[in-house]
C-alpha cells in the first residue's frame, strides 16, 4: 500500500513523538505548532492518515483513554513495520525542488528530533538538487526572456544555498 505524504508525515510524528491520539497529532501538525509551520495537516486528514496507517499495519490502536470532557480518545502507536517505513522515509531524499519547502523541511525537523545525523542524508539531497539546479540554470541561460525558466533557476539556487548552509553548519 502506497502511503500519501500526509500519512507519511503522521507516521513520522508517531515515530518521533511516540503514541498519541488523533487530536494530539492534529495539534502537533496545526499551522501554529512548530512542526505544522513546515507541514500542516488538518484534523480530518490526520484521522484519515491514522486509518490508512492502521490498515497498512504501520500503527495500532491502544486502549481508549477516558477523559473528563468529551468522548474517550484512542491513542495510536507505531508498529515495528511502521518504524521501518518511517525511517526509510526519513532517509529518502526528495526528488523535486517543489518538495523542498514542505516534505524536505519536515523530514529535517523530524530527523533532528530523533537525533539522526544530517549527513549523509543532506549530502545525498544536495546531490539530487545540484543536478536539477544545473539543468534549470542551463535552460534559463538558453532563453533569458523565459520568465518561468529564470524563476525556477533562481528558486533552485536558493534551495541549494540553504542546503549548502546545512551541510557546512
């Protein structure tokens, strides 16, 4: 079963933060939360992701916790298969520059929280983007009037510069 990226993000949070119920996961991934600043996931998307993770065998429900307010909450914890899948995702560079702002950033944040080293992951990511940036710059240089090509080349240079700072820092 191929997981949607939202489900991978929720799986990553479960892997890093430990067992949690849907409401707590949604709070961690809200736009106001630290992780949510990189990748926010709405509450309905979190609950759909949890269902997908449970169906795939990557998470399982714990005992319902009763609360003083509202219905009981079901915490979910990651399984061994889920941990393997999350770690594979953490180590996989993103393929597209458009994913640097979201998927790469959340991966870096989760990796940092897990205490995983940035290198060699960031070095691999740099190599992926060097090749893409070179191609975009060549295309832009070939037609200086091409606004889209120029824009993409400059955005790629910016991403590459940020990754370069991470490599040297």
